[in-house]
C-alpha cells in the first residue's frame, strides 16, 4: 500500500491494518524543499552480496601481504539477512529525552522535526 497526501491519523490507521496483516506499507509527501518517506515492510528477508573474507591459514609465509595475495577480490558470498520494521505509530512516538536519545538525535535529519 502506498499513501501520499494523507492526514497523520489516516496514515497511522492504515499502517496498523497493513502491519497486522503482513502487507508492505509506504507513505510520503513533499512540502517545497522538504519531504519524507516511511516504509514498513514488516519482516523483510533479502540476500546481500558481500566480498569473501580471507581465512588465515598456517603456512610458511606470514603477514598481511601474504594473506592479501591469497584472496581473489572478485570472489563474493551471498548472505541472507532479515530486518523487522516498526509501525508508523512507534516511529512517531520516539522519546527524545535521555541518554539514548543523544545518539539518535545526531543521526536524525532536522526535517523529521519540521514534519512533526
């Protein structure tokens, strides 16, 4: 479900229905130079391609150059990942006071507060 130009109450209500039923939900809007986008994908599984990590093997040569030479940079491995998204109501109900909030404030765009 994708929503734009909706009231906050409508977005929260529709997201609750989608989250409860395992339906992916997106909402967003633009106000001049500022805008937002929110995604609730529920439990989302995906595969990510990562470069292979060289394993240390005992040998005559030792040191970083020897390990680097044994690793082919084109070799990759596929890693399965799982993310759990929170509903819109929880995202809007963040507590911005306290020690934990200090780190979150540094990572949060000022636009978040303009849109609140």
